[in-house]
């Protein structure tokens, strides 16, 4: 009896260990239910279970800092260049060596130190009320500063990372002197209070409270798809969208937690999400763009023809403090 019990106990504990090893815990700053479909596809393919903990970007980083080595996070997913790189600089990630990621994620969409990798892309686009502004007048970010748009430009507030990254992008392309002049012109065109979110801004443009606004493209696609209800769908169809050429592209990115308990599964999940199929899977339902190509949703009509500018995600994050400083100086509230 004893002879039998021993191997049984050993194999039971091995089984338990194996079961524990087959789970990867994800802390995500993305608030999209549809991401769960991608995690399920990963689980179906690999047998590794994904346990998801969602929180908004900043609180998630604060939480990781607080938890330190006690964290349960294996994979961390965040949106925006500055946010992901600030977390990297805070020592929350570990660098990973994955030939698959290095070949499948374009260099500009990953950390030169291999601490984070892009999984989906978004464009900061211009939306226009055609009754107030002729879309041919505003084809670039630079034209948002044109005196013709006096009183017609609406912006999200300065705290928002998306606009900080847009200003960082302009700093990288045009340098400080031109960016300062651009910000001065842009802010002098603003007459409405600064908006708390991209959707509120799209509504205001559609309702004619503003002539022009700047938003991430997928918010408009979501409205047009009816995800926020028929009222927003109608408003979404009343505005025009311009994908500036060249376009400022930002990312959602994934990283392995410094204290990951299951590093190999974490790397596998990131490889899955950043692969051509995985990236299409994560980007499709949220109307983001995959790392390469644009996806095929009809609600992306008018948004799929864009040429990304040459600014890398790590450049955007390096210029973030300067961008915030110049925005404050220009009176961006
Ligand atoms: Fe967003």
C-alpha cells in the first residue's frame, strides 16, 4: 500500500505543478472586453490559461510599483508610448530575448532594450464638421494652427497622454522652435473648454460646437459601429475624418513583468499577440490597426489610407517631458 501511495503522491504533486505552470496572469490597461477573445484563442492553441486583471493605465503602474516582487503579474499590457516607457524606466519589466518578436514587430514599434513590444496601432486623426470647416483646409496637424480656424478647434485636456504623444511626435519631426509656434497658433484657435475624452469631443464636433477636433481614429469607428448606441452612431456619421499625411501612430504594447512567475508562458502570450494573426485579432474588434496592414472593418472607411511618419515609439516617450512642458507654456489646459 505504502509502495503505491508514494508514486501516486509524487505524480499528483507533479500534476499540480504542471497545472500551476500552465497559467499566465495579465495586468491590462486596455479596457476592451473583446481582448478576452484573443486570450481564449491563445489558450485554445497552447493550453495555457490566461487570468486577466484589468485596470486603467496609471493605476495599474502604481499598483505594480506597490506590489513589487509580490506582484502576480506575468504580462503587462498598456496603451501609449510614454506610459509604456515610463513603466519600463520604473523597472517594472524585464527584457526578453525572442527572435520571433524581433522579426515580427517592426523596430519602431518595440523597445530598443527589448522590454516592451507593440501589439496594435492607433492614429491620432483630425475630425471635422463639414458645415463649419472644409476638410481640404485641414489635411495636416500643422494646419490646425491656421488663423482660418480661429475659435473652431476643440482639444482634449493636457493631461491626456494621447495629445502629449502627438506633441512629442511634432517635436521629433519639426523641432522645438516650430513646435512652439505651432502650439501657440493651435491654442489661440481654441474657444471651448478642454474636453475630458475623445468621444465627448467627437460629439461636440458633430453637434457643431466645434469645427475641428483631434482624436484617436478608433473612437470614431466605435461610434459609427453603434457600440455606444444609435445616438452616437448618428453623430459619428455626421463628422468627416482626415488621416493626416504623414500620420502620428501610437501603440498598445505588452511586456513581461520583472517579477513574472511564469516567464516562458508570458513570452509565448506576447509572441501570440504580436504575431500577424494575433495582432489582427486584438486590433480588429477595437478598430485599432494591426502592427502591419489595416484590417478590413467597414467602420474603418476613410481611415485606412495613412502613411505613418518616421517617429519611433521610444522617441515619443523620450520627448514626453518636453512635450508636457511646451503644452503648459502654450496654455494648453
Ligand atoms: Fe483610448
